[in-house]
């Protein structure tokens, strides 16, 4: 994070909190909440009755933390009830963060109140679309693993890349099993949950069990299988090479996004003809 990005993020936070602070207490509440639950600073000498002094104290803390912790701070403000921030201000931060991040060329974007290492619309759309589709089809096992993959990618300062890939591979496997186990057009939540508990066989790093059923063939199938095989090889899951070289963050991000896109494809082709149930 360079100085311009940090400055822009501070300016966004300052404008949002100050603009709706008619009672002149917002910064004192925010400072107290953040010192208690995020900065872990003592609170006995905070400027409890001076809103402007509280704003200046918060600014000193904001610019004094390591750069990766600035992202952590915004996530804290968006989701933690102890933060002391108004819900209206949270909504305005959600609305304003991605334009600032995009303008400053930041390597992260806000997705469901998490700053994730996805900086282009296609990647964000793939992950968000997979999450929405899994929710639509009520496949909680796969949904949990995709969420975990994004969480591992978003660890700061160093993402847990192998863990992220492992979770993405399991998410795809859960969807494959649910489609294989269910009648055409009806993914099976129970089937996916059964395999995640370890009581059934599961195919890792492949869409082979449902390729023909979903009409995935030719070079598309070959490309999917080759990339899923790479994911599996890096995952540390059963059947993966024991000493595979760990991937870098860029490759891990690509592979997680790829698995999310595969999930959308599989569930989009869930119909009996292999092209979906809506024609």
C-alpha cells in the first residue's frame, strides 16, 4: 500500500464519519471502540468529550499501523459490532471503498465485507457469482469451502495459498458429487454433505463424473481437467504429489477464481440435456 492509497482511504473514512456526525460524538465513539477491540490501546486517557481531538487521535493510529493492517481496520469497521460506527456510515463505506481502491490501483476489492486480492471485475464476478449460485441451490458444504478459500487468500500479510487452493478444490468436488448423486436438474445438498463428512467417495481435481451428463466435452473439458489437475497437485489433498512446489499468490488467486468459475459452469449446465433446465 503506497502513501496515496492510504491517504485516499483515510479521506474516505473521514468524510463518511464526519458528514453524518450531527451530535459531534461519532469520532469519540469510533476511537473508543477501535482502541478496545482493534488497536488494543488503553482507553483511560482518550479524549472522551472532544470529538475533534478524537478524530486526530484516530488519524495518528490509522497512519501508525502497518499497511496491511489498514485493510484489517476497514473490515473491522464494516463487520464488528464493537467498532462504534453507525450503520449508515457502514453503508457509505461499502459504497465508497471499491471506487477508491480502483482509482488508486489497489490490488484488493471489497467483496461481502472482506477486502480480497481480486482487482478485476471478471474475478470478482466469478467468485461472487459462485457464492450466489451455491446459496441459490442450497449447497452449504461447497459454499463454506469457497468462503474458506477466499479467507485464506485474504490473510495478511501473507496469504495461505495452499490452503486456499485446497478449499477451492473441495468446493468443486462437493458440487460434482451433488450433481452426480441427484436427479437431473436437482443438485443434492445431502449428497455433498455426506461426502464432506467422509462417508462417501469423492472425486478430487476433476469434473469427470459429470462431464458427459452436463455436455462438457472437447477442448473445454480438456482445459478444465488440466487446470483442476494443477489445483489438485498443489492442494496437499489425498492423491496429490507429496512434495509439490508451493504456488505463489498470483497463481493461487487465479486457481481459486478458476474453481469458482467452474462451479458456476457446472450448476449452470445442471439440466437433463446438459445445458440447464431452462432451455
